C-alpha cells in the first residue's frame, strides 16, 4: 500500500526569509510575505503561521 506524501505547493526559498503556514492538518506552504498570507487565509480560514 503506498504511503501518503505531504503536499508541497511551493518550494522554500533558501534565503531563510520565508513564513511557514499550515493550511490544514497536513498541508504546509512557505510564503515570502504576509500579503500572500491574506490570499491563503481567504481560501483556508483555519490557516495559521507556524514559523
């Protein structure tokens, strides 16, 4: 039985200036600014910044 893989929507930027956001129980995205966080917040009301 195949394992479920973690869904990665964007690749992390190596400069270390990204914001880690959990959209739902198993989806994490890396954002460049808080402006883009508002976009994701509209689609996923339970989104939270985790790092």
